C-alpha cells in the first residue's frame, strides 16, 4: 500500500455527463479560503469559509470554492464562484481520522461521514473516524487507487440535508 499525498477536494465527475454546477455570490470581508475548501452563506448572504467552528452539526454549507478568496477588507467588493453539490455531482478527497493519517477500506463505501477541515493546509477531507459534531453528509461511492492506501482518496456525493441551497429540490437548466 502507498501513502497518498493530500490535495484539494475537487469535483470528479457528474453522473450522466455534463459539468458541475457553479454559482457566483458576493464574498464576505477578509476571506482567505482556498479553492476546494467548503464555504457557506453567512448571516449577511455573503460567502465565507465553512470552518469547524461554524460546523456545529446544524449549520448548512453552500458548496466548495471554485477559486481562492479575494481577502477584500469590505464585504461584497468581490464575487466568488462556488461549486454547488447537486444530485449526481461526485467529488474526490483524501480520507482522514480527525486529521490523522488513515487508510482507505472497502467497508467505507456506502457510508456517510462528516467533512474534516484541515485549515492549516486548506484541504477538505472525508473524516472516516466520525469524531466530531459535524454534519454527516459525505457519502462514499468508491475508493480511488488501491484499498489500504494511507491518506487514500475516495469519491463521494453530498447529502442534500447539509446544503443551504440545491439538493434534491434544485432544478438545473
């Protein structure tokens, strides 16, 4: 088994073809999130980084940043693109055990796990240890590479119960 480098969460494919849905929203002030990190709409309707402090298990998120935050000192100065997790959009990320190295296992397929936000490295991972109070919303569909890889990557969908917009009720044209 190999040790896989950790890298950003990203869309892998859309079931049935097509491209992931992106939307543009105003950005909150002083945002330094990186592409691939989870974001949400704050109380003012601006995009902000979705951190462990925000993810109480009740706060929903918008999607994954399609670009880096602009770090403007005033809110809504810039707009930011966000990949919206719609039904059929499959993402790919590394696995972790609450931030520690973890291997992929075939028993992870079909299981719902929370997101782990590695804010030091600006990486979203699938927390297969399920140790936090975060929303269990990432449903593993398949293992990427070899089962048993340390920090291996999995492909997953996002359960609509975790989303501020979108989900199964969203109509995409």
